[in-house]
């Protein structure tokens, strides 16, 4: 395990302890429960610059967290939890001078490690694993699922999409593209195991769905299509010739969010395998009790139905 990964895991485990200690038992999470345990008071400020997300001050034995009232509720919730991260993880803030933005998604390249770790803490607290894992069982991989989840958790589409891909059982990646460059990628364990890597800091691949949406600064805000795997993955992914890509262009921020996934129906004829291929964790669990379970018919049917529906809307 790399140095970054080990630290990330430590932060995730600390966040889970903190969630338990705060007695979070429903979503969207009640931030008051968290701030009480952290000994923090939250102040919404309406006179901060647009760029400024929030800060923490220590005053008379209390942590005072300020948050920018001009930002969306989702962003404010993330900022507050990022600041609580600084308190709980005892990591010094590197954005007191205002030069470093707190943000839902950034990579190591642009931000100090302390800040990335506080973002990881915030995402864990905002989308607690125990709830989120259950909510993504048996759902279709698509942007609408991510949008629904983001409403349920009052989290941004960015952080919800990132966590969705990271925890998804299927082969799936969530990509953030800004000004035509790939800024952030989150991929499922099974896709990483098949070496389905996407580079950060390079232009969005030509002929991807995201590429076309950006090129046309598309009025059609959301679009999905089956495209050749090699457009995104030079070295291929398993035996999959085709992948599904669904992307949304957000004009306001010059950003494009894209979700890529593979499913069984995309395999070449004659190569369709039982459901276990590429699904590491569940198979392991099933092996423990010695009973191999095949996918239920309803699950397959759901996937097919959604594919048919998406074809109709195009
Ligand atoms: Zn910070």
C-alpha cells in the first residue's frame, strides 16, 4: 500500500469512529450532531469573497467555524465537515491565507496533503459508508442515480459521484473534466483490478461523450452512448470492446462530469460470463459460505430495461 493510501485509510477509519461517536442514525446527516462532538460552533457569513469557503478560529475554548453563506447548501455542508476534519484529525489548516480553496474534488497535484485528507474526512462524514453502501446496492449505474443520491445526502454531484464510483461493485469510473482537462478520477475496485487507469492532467480523449459535449458547449445537458473502450482506456479493459459513457456539461463552471461503466451485455457474443467476473469483493464473501449465487433475473432485467429506456430518450 502506498504512503498516500495508508494515510487515506487511517483518515477514513477515524471518520467512521467519529460518525459512531456522533450517533448519526439517518441521512442527510445532521451537522449539529457532528459539531457538538467536535466542540464547534458554526457561523454562516454573508460577507466573504466568493472564493473563500470557510475557516476555523479557536476562541475562548471553542472552535468557531465560519462558512460562506453565498455558496450552495451542499458546498457549505462539505466545507463545515472539512473544517471539522481539521479539528478531529488535528491537522493544521493550509488555507488560512485564502490562497488554497477548500473544494469537493481536487487531486494531490494541486493541494497540500492535509487539505486532501480533510476532504476525504468530509466526504466520509457527509456520505457515511454504512448508509451509502446499502443505497448503491442494486441501482443502475448512471448519472440520474448519482443525482438522486446527491439529493438524498444533500451533497454535491461531485462528491456523490466520486464516492459512488469508489464504492460501486461494478466496473465504473467517475471523471471530472475542467476546461477540457481531466482533473479528477475515482474508480471502482474491480476496474482498478483490471488496470483500468485514466490519467489526470491530460486533455479529455477525442470522441468521448464528454469531448463532444464540451466541444459543442452542449445545450443537451446530459447524454449517454456506447463507445469503444479504447477511447478512454488505451490498453483495454478485460474483454470489453465497448463501454457506456454518460456525461453532463455544466456551462457555468466550464466543467464536464462523466461516468463510465461496463456491464455484461457489452461483452462480445459468446463471452458472456456469470456475474462474478470483475466483482472481487462480493464473490469473496460468497465463497466464505460456500454457496455461489448467480445474479437474480430481476437484476438483469432492470439493467436491460434501463438500457432500453436510455436508448429511447436519445
Ligand atoms: Zn482545510
